[in-house]
C-alpha cells in the first residue's frame, strides 16, 4: 500500500496550488436562449401545446412537450393520435426569427412552397414521398443546419413551435433537405428529406415530423411561412429535437448526393460593422479566419458551427464546381510566404485548387485529419504582393469537395514545453522528491507520460542511483489518482483502468530498466503532483519526468491544453547531489520563461530545513552557462542577460517571496536546457526549482 502524504508535503502542495492556480482561468459559459418580442402591434406569445400549466415556453434541455405528434394537411390539425417515439422531453432547441438568418444559417424568399394533403413523413428508415404540389409565393424562409457527428444514422423527431406571431398570416412549415440548401431545392425531390405540414389554428399548433440523418452528415431544416410575404415576418419560433447532438454541431461536410444546386450569388460586400483588415506587424503571427466577414464565399460554401475550430466556426461545402472560399489578406512586403492552412477532413484525401491573386489554380491535397471535428494543418508557399492579396480555394469537379476550412496563418508556428524533468538525491520522509506540474487550457485532455528513473542513471555516470523508484500521481486535491512500481507491471486503480505496458512501449519513452516506473495519463486542465520514493525507504539519485504525448500544433486552438510549468521540491546537497531541473523548448519559435530557485519562504508552509540561500544557473543543450542569479533583486549581467531584470520579474507576477531566492527571465529558442540549484557556500536544505511559461 502506498504511503499517504505527510503534513509537511501537504503544506508544499497547498503552496504550489496557490502559485500555479494563478495561471488558470475557469470560465463558465452559460447556455441561454433569448426570446425577443416582435416589434409589431398586438404580438401574441404562445407556450408549446401540451405543456404543463407552469411552463411558459420551451427552453433548450427543458422543453415542455411530451412526444405529441399530428397528422399533416393544409387544414387545422386534429388531436394527436399516436406517439412516434417514447414520451420524453426534447434535449435540443434552436431559436429563430423569421426573416433573420440564424447562426450559421441563411434567410431569404422562395417563389414556391411544398403543399400536399395527407400524412407527414413520420417513419424513420422509410424514404419520404415528395409532395409534388407547390403554391406560388414569394414566401419568407430561414435555414438551420444540423449535423449528425456520430458514426451511425440518427433518427430524430423535429417539432416546429411558434413562440410569437409576426405580421398577420403566421402559418409556418418546416421541411428538411440535404445541405446546403438553395431556393431551387424546394422543388428538387433528390434533395428532399421530409416535412410536417403547416401549423394552423390560433394559436398555431406544433407540427412534428420524423427523419433519419445519415452518419457524419449535415442537413438543412427550412422554416417558412405559408402565406405570401411579408406575412410571417418577425415570427419567433423554436425547432425542438429529441437529440442533443444537434446542439453540439461539429458539422462535418458530407459527400455530395445528387446534382449540386446551381452556383449561387457571391456573398455581399462586408457590412459597415465588419472590422476592416489592417497591415500585420512584420514577422508577427497573423491569422485569417475562414468565416471572417472580410472573406468572399460563393455558391454552396457557407459557415458552419465548429466547437473545435479556433473561432468556433468553419467554412464547408467548398468545391463540386459550386462553392468557393476566397481569403482577402494583406502583406507588408512582396515575396514568398509560408502559409499554414488549418482544415478538417473526415474522409480520405480531399483536393482543392488554390488561386493566388487571380492566377491559375494549383492543386493542393489535404490528407485526412481523422474526423470533421479534428483540425489538422498543411503548409504551402505563396507569393504575395505588398498590400491586398486574394487566396481562393475551389474544386471545379462536380461531386468533388474540398475539406472544411478553419483558418490560414503566417508566422504562427507554436513553441511549447515538450518535456520537463528534475534530478536530485531522493531521501525519505519530508525529503522524497516531489514534482508538480500544471496542465493549462480550458478544453480537452493532455496526454502525458510520467516517469521515475533510477537504475539507468548509472550508465550515464551518475553515482548512487536509486535502485528501485516508485511513482505516485496526485491531483490538485492531494488525492492519489495513479501509481506504479516497475513499469512493466500496471497497477490498476484511479484513472488507470487497463494494462499500460503496450502503450508505454508504443510511446517511445519506455524506461530502460524494468525496476523504473511510468504512468500514461489523459489529464484535464489542473494541477498535479508526482512523488518519487525508493522501495522500502531506500535512497539515491532519481529523475522525475513528464513528457507531452499530444503536443500543440500550428492549428491548435488557444484553449488547447499545454504543460504550463514544473515545480520540483527536493533536498539539495552538494557535488553530484545538487538539484537539476531539465526542460525542452520545442517548436519553431522562442519561448519566454521564468526559472526560479525557492528556499527560505518554504519555512512558512511548514517545510523543515529549507535551503537558506539558493543560487540558480541556466545551461543550454551544450552545457554552456547562459545565465545565473543569486538573490533575484540583484541581476547578474552576462550570457543572455543583458539588462536589469528586477522590474520584469516583478511584472511577471512570479517574483520570489524572499530576496535571497533566485530568478531568471529568458527568451529561449527551441532546445534543451538545464537549471541547477545549489546552496551558497555549499549549504544544504530543501528547495524548489520551478519553470513557468510566461506565454
């Protein structure tokens, strides 16, 4: 059984949490559906039919209907006869106002509408019969796009509920079509997926129909008024589905079915509210979002919701001799630029042509990223002019679609801490080695491997290596969430639910000795502590390490989790048994860091025998001394330190709490680095070595 953390170690953990949590911002994003009163006289607001007396309106995840279903015709609906699906509340509500384009959708007028007496399309798996009859308009319509991001077809019931009537003559209809929807599709049976008829009566009753949404497919729900425009303008309505997935639109681009609709009209010139482009700073990271109002979309191309994309949206349906996406950008000087294209592709390789400033298009291949919710990247070299430039993506072959586009960017290659480690002499009790690290970000998980290395240090000339190190992983609350003693034997428990030996081998980072320990973990953002001890209270020199197994890429969103810092505590001795912290800056750009050596202030947290006056050295991958400090309020000029750092350290928010402690701020290019902590005049004691990512 593993030992519990003693009070002094807990005190250190508390201190680490106070320091490290300042790096994290926890955001709660409430999901609110706004209802607006129509700006017309005598507007009427209706709750959904069959609601309980206390319910006033359907709200996402709390709609007030109970599986009601009706028969469709262009006469008032009768009492519901039978339920299509087991009675249960819907879990997704999309709000709309007729005549106003919903998020990611569109609005406009159509010349005709579907009109057919008889039953609505209510049976999943049965191809719907196309109504065939139409009435003459024009009619106002809105388009909502929903996506089945799962790998299996999904049956859903869709309810159209009128909340507030608009201009007189509010009788609504909802029909489903293959995406993207264009006005001509209303009479195209190859694009038609089903409908529920007209909401009549006073108040208008709910209309319901059922349809199957294929796997990884986006469809269009078209809501329109059945009375001639401007009737229905301003009507507030809700589309209620019994499938929560439609409120989580990852929006993959499906393979086209049938003949695409004719090329549409190019998107209008950006409105006055669109922020105009400005010249980028030379050499600075510059990003252009695909969905930006400064770009030009034509034909079938349109904006889709994309929670995994940098701006929460992407552009899909580019290609098939219809949709085009043109980025309008600015360059500060003529020349060749390396452009990173961030895209999503759940199919095998897709293709697009890229035309620069109206020139001939060149073919670009886009390998699969694994799904239409996974952002990947490729790079291409483009020749730009000073000032305005255009980059147009298209595919002229009918049925051949380009990938979905998230953004393009220049000079944005990331840098990150790919590995963080500390070596010291591990003792017992309060003087075991304690490594703390932070996973920063707000989404997803960070996959890491944590290792405790001992025996193999001997082959590198390290004296007195720990013969059999054990490893524990604790969360921010101090709870033990994983442990290991000998990496080839997995200890099931906590977050470890299956044998890890093969995963460790596949990572390429399996320890070199079977007595050493390792844990692979998918960790949500937070603070973590790794504790290294010797089996049976043995002592010796050991190494605690954390490696990033899914590092940040060129197209990772700003919320992508990263290894933010390491803070390792151990007993600092002399000679070979000083404390050595190693880290790797990976990527293509420099990383701004602060490195600290903490000692005296540990005493106020109950840590016994703190190092009274720690010194700090920073070495590069060649072992050369590039910076040093003894007492952070007195900068030592030399190496990469060319000016006084006291103010910069204070401004960082990580100034040590005691003037005898040491700190260095450095802008470090990619490479390996080592921080060494010693005591002044060969004194010994417990100290912390820390590396914080200031970016």
